[in-house]
C-alpha cells in the first residue's frame, strides 16, 4: 500500500491530531466549514480511494435508510 505521508515525527502527529480536533469543533459550530473541508478532501482523493469511500458511504446510507 502506498504510504500517504513520509516519516512523520511524534510532534507532527500530535499537531495533526490537534488540527483534527480543532476542525471538528469548528465544523460543529459552522457547517459551511465542514462542507469546505469535505470538498477539498474528496477533490484530493485518488480514484481508487474515492471508489472505496463511495462504497462505504453507500453501505452506511443503505443501513441507515434501507
């Protein structure tokens, strides 16, 4: 499997975790931020990863509404 990140230090991992937590708080407060983050994330996905994520979303939505 292709590695997404080069050698990541503990400090970088800590910063990434903090960014995730901060983004979560902002997204809860303002859904337009969530839309922006998701839009950029999906745009940056490889075709293979996008297909995997689409399959996951479809299964989850079917489980919720099926």
